[in-house]
C-alpha cells in the first residue's frame, strides 16, 4: 500500500487544498477551496494533480479570464478551431465562451 502524500496547504491553479477528507476506493479525497469562485468542495488526489482540475467543477466551463480569452481569439485568427481545442486543452463551448467574453468586452469599452 502506498503512503498518502499530504497535499494540505498546497495550491494547484485556483484550487487550494484545505485538509484530508476521506479514502474512497483506495483514493484519497481532500477538502478543497476554489480561489476563483469562492466555493468549497471535495476532490480526489489524482483529480487535483491533473490538468483539468486547476479549476473547480463550476469554473471549468468558464475557466478563461479575459487575457486567456484574448489569446484564444488571436490564435483563432491564424489557426483552425480544432487546433485551438488542442492548443488550449478545452471544449468547443469554452472556445465560444472566450470569443463571447472578448466581443462583449470590446463592445463595452469601445469609444462612442
């Protein structure tokens, strides 16, 4: 049996590990806090360490901030959408959310 690595106090993207929760089916589960949406939750060790959980489950759908969204939009000017999915490791809905975010921000702040 492998020894559990203490993740308490460590940060993985927006996820901050608060404390150990329980073991389920040989997986250690941890109480976590998302610094982005200010929610608490429970994730297992492998989910916390993997790329897709640098954000909590709520934030994963809208995980891009404006700068990341702008980067995606600029990337799309010279690349196909399928390449953007691979480059940014995200779903098509995340790509559309990024485009919408940039478009809305440009309309909000453009000179009249």
